[in-house]
C-alpha cells in the first residue's frame, strides 16, 4: 500500500554520483514517469555526469553541482576550503531556484550529509530517504524507506522507493537513452565498421580493479584473430595512457574511443555493441541497462551488491581468496585481479557471443 499518492506533483531526485549509481536510478525514474505521466521529475547531480541524465526523456530539468572532492587521490592544497566555499555557494543557489518553484517530494537516493543539506534547499515538500542512511542523513528525512538487513543489490535498493510511491518497476523501465546527435557521432567514429563490436572498459576509478595491460592486449588480439569482431578500447581522456599502452602491445588493430567521445556518445556506442568486457565501473552498468551481454572482472567489490543487473552476463573472480571484497581502492598485491586468466575471460565471452 502506497503511503503517498502521486498525480501531477513535482519530484526532485538527489543522486549526485557516481556514474554507476546514477545508472541504477534510471529504472525507478522511468517507472515513476510511466505510472504517473503528469509528474515532473528534476535531478541534482554532480557536474560532469549531467550529460547522460539530460538525454533521458523522463527527466525535465537537471541541476549540476560543482563541489571539489576532498577524497580523491592527489587533491590539491586548499581543497577543503574550496569544497566548503563551493558547498555554501551551491546551497544558496539551489535555495534561490527552489524557492521560486518548490517541489512536492524530494527523493534522496544518495543518503549522505551533503545530500541531506540539498534536501533542505527545497522549502516545504516531503523529504524521503533510506532508513539505513549514514552521515546523519536520516535527521533530514520526513519519511524513511525501510531497507532489509540482508544484502541487497544497489539497483533493488532504489526499487524500494517504488511501492512507497504507488508504482512498480517493470522490465520496460530498463533502458538507456541517448540523443540522435550522440548516435550520429558514434556512427561517424565507427567509420562504417561492419564487424561486431566488443566494448572494452579496462580502467576503473579504483587502482585495485586493474587487470594487467598485457592481458587486455592478448585478450583483444585473441578475440579479433579468432572471431569476426572489432574491439573498442574505451574510457575517458584520463584513461588514454592505459588504452594506448594496451594498443601498443597488440598485434591486431583495435578502435580507441577513449578521450574521443563524450559520456552520451559512449553510451550510444555501447548501445550498438555486441558485448561489454571490463572491470566494475559505470560503463558496465550502462551496458547492463542497455541490454548488452556483460563479462565483468571483479575483485575488491561485491557483485552481489554492484554486479551487472538482470541481463545476460558473467562475473569472473577468484572465489578461493580470503581477501575478496576488501573494498580497498589501492592494493600492493592485486592478487584478486591478477589471478583471473585470459582464457577464463575469453571462454566466457565466447559463450555470450
């Protein structure tokens, strides 16, 4: 039984990051718009990730926030001051905007102290969040979504909002939208390539997710030599050095999209690919949402919580290790990733191809 009945209300989604978490929010947003076509859905997100949300027809308006991260490696001197200043300026600006057209409901799917402050920028309305939220987030909430104590996938955790709001998430709500311009740019990048595409994403934000570059190169060569496929080495501009190192070690010729395509253009490229092979990352979840078969390499993170969801896929990891799911961003050993063999990845890819 729904506690809140929606009609033509205005809904504000607060989910600033990361890319994978944003992708996990789309099915809920699609379900709300399908069940209640008259609602207006806006979204607060970190600047740089707003482009993929702007492509989604269920979202009306996007508010990108630009606050320096204090937790990223190599953060410059004075980052705490800049982060505090950026936070204050952001709160003032959001309050100014929301005061003119307040929201009826604010859904906090980020569950942090910062997202709680963003909720307060909306005058009035009902603020809803997770019951297990950290960083004192629950003190900002009017209504709490009860979260089971057992392990639950991040995707399914977001679904808990649906019955609370009077709808259900269905199979038709799982899709990833991109614009026509993005699709055209991705086609131009391919330059008429006729072979099936295998989308490689070798780089994650955590160094502990790294798989040796020589294995990526050998895997790519094996796929291209033994199958009628073309490997795309994908990533952001920051990943280009790793992608170039893989390309340099290859005997065959891949396509390299890293640094050449925007996030929506990369999503469009994923949409025409036959398979994703890569580490636990945002693009992995994009591929899963787009319905692309996924071969995912896991080590420090738990696929039960953040694995590819509800699509054909294979999760590869060394189950014999005691240190699995350590949640460490850095590791001097990298045993969990280095004990995944090229043969294992290749054989699982063939099963999905």
